[in-house]
């Protein structure tokens, strides 16, 4: 029975030793399935890395903060928000279906009267898009309406779009020769539902985007919002169990940090980077990224930081920015202020504030 036991362990993904009774039960359930592989595929596919191309589809990571105003900017990691009137908010919610930690709440702000559409988009770089050329794909997601969700018939519009542009940005461009592979209206209720839609990607598609659009009406109530999580894009004509893109929480965070990384050391004078003042007004410090970024960062955002040393303390900056010494593995950050001592070593530190941060973006 031991060899059969080993085979059963392999099939079920169990690395511990099974009893004879467990082996018999496993074989019986395997034989009874309409498709003998069904039982074991469903066990293993839940965390199958690479099946789902949507990074942070489970809405686990919010490096930029957990409540972010819509403008033309990123919200939860990898999820871009756009609202021309700027009266919408993306926030992390614990209202979610079973099996998830969070959802993304897209809300038109209370008492807002602007009715221009609110867009939430996921833009996939070309390296992740090429494998879908000429293939049948399925998009699936979980969504529900807030108590005061105002779009007509509680509709949430979802489109899967492609472009021939390389590393296209569906909001800001480049995005030419648009094809709508899927363009569907989902009717939301105040209970969680899973939706799935299928289409065929064209052979010349170089970039893919999933765009959710809500068209609100009237004056916003207290919960003029929808909630979404478990977004998945996969090969094939049917939706399978949700899987994080990397297969693990640790891997998902690393995948997010390839596009955006925020240093948040978390105490009042924590150090972000070590460097030196090269003049009385300019300093340079080197930072190493936790994972290689998609491209050299194109922007930096920060709050409550400065450059300083043990003698002078932290000095509020007049400028924090990128330098030409920027790559995918690390960066030299320039911090300008008045009052440095030339050639004295120092650090970029939080300035008496636990919420200090430095963020670097390599987004599309």
C-alpha cells in the first residue's frame, strides 16, 4: 500500500504521510469524479502562480495608503483611478467575500453632484500581454453595490481592451488601435456576486487593460459606491478558482514593488538612505530597491522626510528628486535644503514623524 500512498500524496499535493484509510478514500473520490482530475486540479489551482495575470487582483496591498482620492493616479497597488471631477475615493474595505482579506471600495463622495464616469483600470505591461495574443481569455471578478449605489439599474461597466502600443496606458496614452475584446454591463446587488466574461484577444495586441466604469446619477448618498475584489484574467473559456498572480502573498508584494516601492521605516527618525552633503545646499544618498523595478523610476513622492546628521539634526527639504544615477536596482536621491555642512555624511530620515516615506514609481 505504500506506493499507492505515495501516488495519492503526489496527486493531492500533500507532503505528509497518509494512512491506509486516507489513501482508500482519496482513490475512491478520484475514481468517482466525472473528470478524474477534477478533485486535484481544484485543490492545486487556488495558488497556481502565473495563472492569473492581474497583480494584486485580491486587493491585498496598498503601499500608497488605504484611502486615496481619485484624480489621474494609482490607488491600491497596480490599480489606477481616474475621475475628471475629482470627487471620488478609493479605499480599502473589509467588506469582502469569503476567502479574501480586503476589497477595493470605489465611492462617489457624499453629497457630490458630478456625474462624469469614475474609472478604475488595471494596465498590463507588454511582457505580460504577449502570451495572450490570439488566445481565448476569461475575466472574472467579485463585486457588490453599496447601499446608495446610484448608476441606472445598478450597472458596473467592465471592458477588456487591447492596443498595438507597447506598454500602453489606457488613460494617458500611448494607446492606439483600441479593440474592445469584452464590453459588458454587470448588474450589481448589495450581496457579493462573481461575474465572468470570455473573449478572444487579437494576434496584434501588445498591451491589455481591464477598465471598470461607473456612471453615477443625482446627488451621492452615504454609500454611493461599489466594492470589488478577486479580479482574474486567465487563458481559457471559463473562470477557475481565484489565484494570486504569483501564487503567494510574499510573491505578490514583490510583484507590486516592481512597479512602485515605498520606503516606510516607521519610527520618528528612521533612516531611509545614507549619503553625504556635497555643498551647503545639496545632498545625495543611495537607496537599494527590494526587487528590480520594471524600468528606472520616473517619479518620486515623499512626505515628512529630510536630510540630516547627528550634529545638525534633520533639515526640512526644499527639493527631493531623482538624479541621473538611477537604475532598476537602486537610485541616488537628491535632497536640497539650506544649512548642510559640505562633505559631512548624513542620512535621509523621517523628520520627527512616524508617517515619513519615500516612494518610487516605475508604473506604465
